[in-house]
């Protein structure tokens, strides 16, 4: 894995990491270095802006904003950067993450944020989507993704055979 981070992950609270650490695991599978920080769109807006405006000069190529509740973090990140931003809505106990999802997907025109699912596959898909973005400019990474897709087909075929044998 390269030592220089290519993906920057911001989360609104340190309690989010156990819910979203599959982002990092997905990136690690493809050898992509990343950095993780806790910053809040509402409590530390100046720090978020500074982090995002300096991201590209520090070598970051994709940003992921993970937040729950009033999940405005990814939108604030997108407002201050030309890098692609992936919004990762974090499930909340109060509304199960629906609040986070709606805050993430209801971006105004001209401020794009890609969004992944709340819970379950969302964190992993955020990581994989970052890999796909990076692969557009990296043929080795693109091949790793193609190999990954082939393995998915084999994985499901094996599960199908196992199910059939158990019936």
C-alpha cells in the first residue's frame, strides 16, 4: 500500500468509525492509502474548509464525508473543493439513518455529492466507489477492479451451488 493518502475521510464524530470502518477495509484491499479525521460541519466549519481546500495539494484525490443526523458534512466538503465527494450517511438511533440519508442526498444544484446507502453496504460501497474513481486514471487499479468483479461472480456461483446442495 502506498504511504501517501489518496482518499480523505472526514466523519462528524469519533463514534462513527465503528459504523463505517468498512470504508478503510475496502480501500486497503486495493492498496489505497487513506487518512481519517473527525471534523464537524456545524462545530468545526473552519477546520473542515481548511482541510478540504488543502486536500488536493496534499495529494488527496477523493473525499468521503460520513455523518449522521443533520449530515451536512459531505455538502460542506463539496462546497469547498473540486475533488469528487462521496457522502456516507451514518445510521442514527433516532431515525435509523433516514435523517442522515436525506441530508446527504438533498444537495442543491451545482454542488454535487455522490451518496451511498445508509448502513449495511454503504461504507464498503463508499470505499469501492473511491477505488472506481481512482481507477479512471490508473490502469493497474482498473485491472484490480476487473479481477474483483470476476471474483464476485465466482463467489455468488459458489454460494448458489452450496445452497442447492443443502436443499
